[in-house]
């Protein structure tokens, strides 16, 4: 699994399309900005964008950050299991850094920010690669197997 993160409208989507040659390869692109439920994954490359939006839905449904985090971890385990079952499967998660350290005034938004931070941390821990995109420029911050 690869995790791609960075600011809103900083080029994450375009970078993923180019880097993984998605114009030439069969893939599924799921956006949590447009749909809440994931469809069945039938292609070898799956890109899931808007994971911070998905975490928000989990917080709304579960009504607390810790329960949302537990659901996220269960889902992430299932996604990683899907990826590992066959050779050449690739899962790419795209998530937007929401606040860059700014604490929201609204209590719900604080809870969402906290849950998203925890979920991103778990995804980063499980990922083989973590790439941060700012202003269209990628920075690899984790590459499993290489010294950090």
C-alpha cells in the first residue's frame, strides 16, 4: 500500500495518475468525495481518494473518534489483505492534510481532525511508501526497505 498526502489542490491526484500510469493500466478510482461506499475491487490497481472524508463519515456514524478509529483499522486490515492475496495488486490511498496543525474551534471538527490524524498515522505505519505532495512536488517520507 502507498499513502499519498499533502495539502488540498496541491497535485496529489495528478501525481498519482502520472506515477502509476493510470491512463494505460486497468484500475479502479474510488473517491470518497463523491461516494460513501466502496465498489468491489476487480482491477489490480485501486486508488482510494478522500480518506479524510471517509474518516469524517466514520466519526459521524460512530459518534466518537476512538470508535471511528477502530472501524478504520478494521477496514485498513481488510484492504491490506486484499492487496496481499495476489501478486501485482497495488492499493494507493490519497488523503488531504486538513488543518496543518490548526486546531478547529468547533468540537466536532476537532474530533474529526483527531480521528483523521490517528487514521493517517495507522495508514502511514502500514504503508510501504508514504509520499507527501506540496505544490505538485513529491517528497518520499517513507520507503520500506530503505533507511529513513
